[in-house]
C-alpha cells in the first residue's frame, strides 16, 4: 500500500517540478521555468523545484514557449531605436515595469514655458526632448524619476 501511495504521489507531483516553459529574453538569455500568468505588463513565473513566484517585465521578454506543444504564448518584438530619428519608438514606463531591464543613463531636460501654451503643451514638448535624447543614446525605455514645474529627470533602460 505504501508503494502504491508513493508512486501515485510521485506521478501527481512531478508536474510541479517540470520545466514546462522557456522564456527567451530580448538579450538572448533563456530561462527554463513554469509560466504562471501575465498581468499589467509583468510576467509571473516560478523556477522548477522552488515555489517562489518570480516576475519579469513583459518588455524584457522576446517570447515564452510552451515546451509541450512548442507553441508561442508570448511573442514580443524588440524595440529598435536607431538614432535620434527613432524617438517615436521610445516608451515611458513605470518603475515596476522595469524588472529584467538594465539601467542606463540619467537624462534631464528643462521645461520651457513660452507664452500662449498650456502646461500640458510644455510637458509634451519636454517629453519629446527626453525621447530624442534617449533615442540618440540608443535607449528604448525611460522612467520619470523626478518632475518639477521647471525640469524633468528620467532614468533610461535597455535590454
């Protein structure tokens, strides 16, 4: 009876420790994991043999592959920011969306306040300036770290 119970327990719990998915990061690194879910641009997964829930930004992932069916669960294209002209591809993220991305440089810009423009126009112009600076240096993601009425400071991120 003990043998049957042990075999049954082994069969039913073996899937908990199996590597059921492969996460391929944008930098080429591969992780063999158990994919859990995606929520708010964050992918949650667990490492086989460990019940701790880990997370990584959806922006840091190229694809998630189901090993059993060999199908793609997530397929993300890498954002290619090439030069100042690619500033429209630069994305503003929140701090919690940067897990798995690498920090870059700190960028700053001054908010100019010409007459006849609203505050939202000033901030939009400053945001465009920040995007152009980030694109020029090759950073596809920025996070606002400090914003006052006269300047914006951001941290850049890359794959």
